[in-house]
């Protein structure tokens, strides 16, 4: 007899607590195999495919495309047949049921490219102070190791929380946020499945309350209401929300300053042309600029650091993990090239190409987007000369490169048309003073104007 099992949104790692359903890869009635991807979700870090850790027939899906779900919320149910149902126990269920964690016949995979070779680690059970914390879930029977579901639950329309009875909240982070801010969750309208209250709902309620308190509008003035009717509201979530949070934190915590200089890039462009004419893989301009950056950071290590505010210490980092800004259809992302200081121009070109292609396809992993120590921002591709970029927290500096265009320039005492670029450096003033930042930027400009300067360090 077939057994209906519920598969929940697994722990996505990197401290992520929720994800948005981008695209369902299976329909109700489809047959799925063990570890087959069933849904594509977008987190604040990247877009990933979630595999189902057991096989069977899909009997229900929970959440439409565009719905944001917390970790642990139901994704779908699968009817599993066979004599040994223990072979189909998902890793998440084994972790939640210690008595079933000893079985080795299950898939330990959580995400494509991530998994466990053995049984999942045991998790300490969390006692909820509020019994209503698990509202909206079907209670699991005590005897079987997996949770049986009698029938799929249709998503209910969004409705306000009742003034009495259980509050539909799953995430303890959401409850803590509301408790710390003094917000009554019974007054919050949930936007999740069956009225589930998500973190975005609490943050929206808090923002609305703060806005109303800070900017009271007289009822007699109709203009703001007329404007609000036609206004478009775009949720700050996924990649866009993560970028907004990070930029706000950078501006709040980092006392930044910017310096800039114009440089004659004619010889650098000629050197690149000569490299590519010699045969072999083509070398990108970004790779040459990255080589210059890593050599400059070796001379000025203050800028390859971070600030530990709790310990009141500057932490200088031993390796350069170079981030670079990449504009994609899903927004701005900053992939990271590991150990950029030890790579050749050819290796850097290949890695930049790989990460850029993954960024455009939306297949970057969380590991590709974290751990950077310094960022290179080539905003010249947008046809602009200069900018004052915001530092990628918790890094200490970012080098910006404008477009390279013909301009009048004094060369060897005579006026000539040269390929000129504007370079800008935004740095954390806590890690160094203007002299160090200026020295770094001047060295970068010297290498751009005279690439042979790099030969001294090779």
C-alpha cells in the first residue's frame, strides 16, 4: 500500500531561513525519482534547484510560483510504494526523528551539489513556549518515523490573524522579531500559505507603524492618497532584498571615503593586444586589472582586511579573494574569485568567464557569492566615467574602473589623443588613512600607464 510522505523546504545553509518559489519542475501526478529536482527556489544568496530525497508520485504541491516559504514549510507530498518505506525517509525527517537517523538507506542530499554521505546529524529538539508556533502543520503520529498526510491541503486566501486562537507563525525568528519590537502578531496579516505570517509581513507591519508615527498626514489632504493609489510596490526580497540589506549595513557601519585619479591606459591596451596576438586563450581586460589589484594589495595589505567591531580589531587577511560586480537580469551580484593573488591572467580570465556565465544563468551557489576580501567594480561597461561605489560589507575597500575612451592628454611633453580611464577607490577610513589609500591608487594608476612596472614583482 502506498504511503503519502511530506517533503519540507530543507535547510539551505549559509544562515538562510526562507526562499521564494521561482519555478515548479514537477506537476501533481508526475512520477519523481530519488534526488530528482522538483522545484527551483531563489534565496538571498542564489537560485538553486531542490531535489526530493525519495521517489514516488506527486500528490500535492504547496505554494504557487512567487510564494515565499520559510525553511521547514511543506513543499510537496509524494505517494511512495514498496515494502521498505524506511528507504524513502528524507534526510530532514531523519534529523527531526532521532530514532530513524540510524538507517543508512536514504538519500542524504539536501541541494544539488550539496549532500551528506552518511546519516544526517542529530538536531536538538526545540521546545516552543507557545503551542501555537506550529499552527498550520498536520501533527505527526507517534509510531511511524515519517509523517503521513491524509490529503493535500489547498492554499487558503490571505486573511487577517484572528483576535483569539493560535497565531500562524512557524519561524522562531519571526516571533522573536515581533516580541523585540513589541508587535502583536494577532494584528498582522500573513501572506504565506494558509495565512502563515512570514518575516516580510512583520517587517512591513513595523515599517508601516514607524512611518505612520514619524510622518502623520492630515486627513483633509487628499494628495498623498491619490499618489498611493497609482504607485507600484515592488517587494524587497530575494537578491534585491539581500543587496538592499547589505548596502544599508555598509552605509550605516562603514565610515567610507573616496579618492580618484585619471590614468593613461594606452600602453595597457597595447599590451593586452600583443598578448592576444601571440596566440593561445584571449586575455580579458578585467583579468589584467585584477592582476594589478592583487599586486597593489600585496604592497598595501591594509586594504585587504576587515574590521572586527566586537573586538575593536583590524583583521588583515592572508589571501585575496577578489569579488567583482556583475549585473544580471535578477540584479547586481558579486561573485568571488578564490585566491586571485596566485592566479595567472589566463586563469583569471577563465574564472571571470565561468562566474559571469553562472551569474547570468542564475546558477551561482552561495559559496560563489561569499568570502570576498576586496571588490573590483568595472562600471565603465555602463558607459560612465566615474562613481563613488559603496563598499561590499564586511570588506574594507573597492576599486572602481570607468570607461576607457580617447581623450586629449599630455604625453612626452606634447598634446596627444590617448586612451584615458578614471580610477576610484572607496575605502574604510578605519583601516587606513588617506596616505595609504592614495599610495594604493597611485600604484594601480602607474601599472595601468606602464604595465612593465609589474615585471619588478614577477
